[in-house]
């Protein structure tokens, strides 16, 4: 779908430039309409997927949900800086585009609405909390843990666990060991 969107966008832009920046040509209107429909379809698919994720979470009947306060702009900036060093074309790389198109804000909004509706407590961990760099067993901190590393091996106790599972356990225990968290939706 994204390839079709890029195709329609490039054709629309080409018609705009070649026709003397005229938006009234038949071809321009055709590709502009195609671009609009495809973009709406993509947005609707993402929104449906987010709604499905939220419904799957609430099928588990949680009493409390802890989410991380992600700095999405910083994530995009870091990944695009790395790609500029390699490509030198100034465009966002595929990973930065995917981060930008995830709609983290809509996911947080839907979680908040559903938590308010069902009376579930929604808690936000502080920004830059290193949930994946802390051992869920002994609380050892591994500072040299990179994004490419998918398995967490604790330097102190030797625990070997998937990176995401380790972060999920740390977020589950977040309210037990920390006092500086934000309650978005009180129970």
C-alpha cells in the first residue's frame, strides 16, 4: 500500500511540475484523488490495528497498565542521523519512516480512553527509563546494551532472557520500586 501511495504521490507531483504548477489538469486531479484514497486507506488500517491491539490488551482484564513515555522525535532524529552519515541524501531511512508512521499518540489516546471507560489505572513510566537495560532479576544495569542486541544477558546474575520480555517485566514492577511515575488515569 505504501508503494502505491509513493507512486501516486510521485505521479501527482510530476504532473504538477510539468503542467506549469497547474492543479486543474485531468492527470493531476486523477493522481491527487488516488493519493488521497490510498492515504486514507493506510491510515484506516493503522487505526484498525491500534484498536485491535487495545482490545487484545483489555481481553486480559488488567487492573493496571504501565506504558513508557517515548521521545518519538528523538528516536526519528537518531535513526535519520545514522542514515544521513551512510547515504548523505538527507532523507529519512526506512526505520525512521516506520517510527514516524506508527501513531504512538493514537495508541496512547485509545489506551487512555479505554482505561477511563473501564476504570483501569494507566501509569506512564518516566521518559528515558531504561527498562530494557536493567536486569529483571537482580536490577543490574547494563550500559553497553545496544538496540541490535535482542537477548539480555545479565553481567551480575547471568540471567538470559529476551530483550522485550525483560523490559515488560521491568515495567510490570515499575510502580513497586519507583515513586516518580505519572498516573494518567486513576483507578
